[in-house]
């Protein structure tokens, strides 16, 4: 996955889930807290900043919520 593709998906959806090789769980990216350049992704968290290589992103998909996710089914 390249930086342009990630940026396009993030802008199209406003938020994006990514699977990163270095982490055991997917990460949630938002337009307001994520910067993507040619080589890295920078994610601002409430208690710090997480930076990882674009090359480490194994997959990305639209993040959605359902009624079941919220316990409202």
C-alpha cells in the first residue's frame, strides 16, 4: 500500500482502519489526528505520537460502526 492510496482512502471516508505489521491490533486513523507523507504515517494520540512506515501497512479498510457494535441491536 502506498502513501497516496492511504491518503485517498482517509480523505474519502474521514476515518480508516489499518493493519500494521508492527502492531497486533488494527489502528484507527482520523483526518484530524493523522498525517501521511511519502514514507511515514504520524498518528497523534491523547498521550503521545505514534509514527510508523507506510511500507509496514499491510491493509486498510473503511471503519464503520453498527448497532450491534454499540449494543443497540
